[in-house]
């Protein structure tokens, strides 16, 4: 019996070493252009593609109707920052939006509230900086204090919505509303 099992184990050992010894080769795919033309041709293709895409779409204006969850990626990564006037308009629109999520809090739709808060806080960080340039130098310190208070209240609101603690969520929701209303009043 030992002579019967030993050839089997040897053949398995030989099989495994034979499989490990082989390196799988994949077919290489390469472009068939000459070496000098490739970078120039690539640049032409990319520049043509960018020019046609910009010509078709144009530079979209930052209108309040276009601000939302679908335009988040586009505005965040593919468009430059907003002008200070547009940033002020988006802060006002965010204030109106925060007032309108009260129904979601009352129905305890925590997931949607979290998504909304995080989306708007991502916008606000950039918009608050842009909007500061519209204020005179004498009011910037009080604006910065109110803006910091707003950011802190939104962070606490986000934390308590995540836990979810109902009383604290409502408390920081009201504090966030008061902070953003004070900020909008300063910008008006």
C-alpha cells in the first residue's frame, strides 16, 4: 500500500511545481503608430475632445435651479469656484433648504437628513470663504465668528442625527437655523 500511495503524492508534487513554474502570458495590445506621431496625435485628440465638449455645453451659470444632488460632482470637481455673488445666493438657497427639512426630521428620515446635511456642508465650506470677500473689512471678524458657529452647529447636528438622538437633533437643528439666518442677514 505504501508503494501505491507514494507515486500519487510524487506526481501531485510534480504537478504543483510544474504549474507554479509557468507564468501566464497575456496578449499585449499596442497602438500601431510611429513613435514621433503618438504624443502629438494624442494632444490633438484630447484638445479636440475638450473643445467640442465645451462648445456643446458652454460654461453653465450658477443658477439656483441647478444646485442639487445631481450637480454635486459636476460643481465639485469639474467647475471652478463660484463668484462671491453666486456664493451668497447659494448660501441663501441653503438656508431655505435647511428650513424645508423640518418634515424629514419630524418623520425621522435620518438617512435623507444626513445626506442633505453633508452635501450642504461640503458646499458651505467653499461658499463661506467666497462670500467673505463681499463684506467690508470691518465686518469680516463678526462674519468669521458666525460662520464658525454655523459650521460647528452643522457638525453637531450631523453627529446627533447619526446617533440618532431625537431631542439633541432638534436642538442643533434649531441652532443651525439660527446661525444660518444670522449669516444670511449679515450678507444682505
